[in-house]
C-alpha cells in the first residue's frame, strides 16, 4: 500500500509551519519530534520538498465500553471493558495550502494507514478528539460519530474497511 505521507524527520521544515491554530502549530514546531522519540505518537507529513503541506499523528489508545453507542456495545463481548482504537491525535494543513482539499487527502491517508495497522494489531475504530466546532463538522462529513459524554468522535474500522473495498 502506498501512502501520500511520510514519517516526520529532521529534514522537514517545522519552524515555519502555520495552520492558523496556535495549539496545532506549536505542537508541530516544538513537540512532535519529542513525542516520536518517546514513542508516544508517530507524526506523518505531506511534504512539498522540505516544506510541510500538512500533518497528522497516530497512536494507540482505548475507549471505555460504556462510552460507545448501545447498538455497537451489543455486538461486543462483555469481557472487554476497554476497547482498542487508533487515536488520530492531530491533523492540520498549512495555511499556504488550505482550500485545496488537503484536509480530506490527509484524513484519507490516516484512515488507510490505520486500517492497514488494524490488520496486524487489533483496533476496532479510529478516534479523534476534535479541537473545535469546525473540526467536529469536518469529521462528521466523513461519518465520525460523537461518543456520548467524552467529546471524542469515532469511526468504526468496519466502516473504514468499506472504503478499501
């Protein structure tokens, strides 16, 4: 499987990245490399030479069974109280490249990568923790569902599998 993104390295220009959200900018500029080094997450970038058009992070996580919708809970074995998921922790597109559909491109890359991982390591969904209302609307367009009482959203791996035929 070919991906459009590559793992962040020291060759990628981080200092000038600006998506318009200070929290996402500062994370990418100052913390992403440290998180990779500590094995807390992996950061993938959509490069334009050494410039970065956008990025996302992935890590393993779990969700509490009780946070899932009732129709999904009924399908799961009762012995699982915490369920394995992949956390799409951050996703941002540089202001210079916004308005070109790259948010969707990067999201689809993240979902494809997550699906491939789920074939080797159990993961029932991709979870996001939207940073604001605009992010919630963005993820809703792609079928992410709000998890009650958590602020998080999820997309079942079965749904993502359908994207891969």
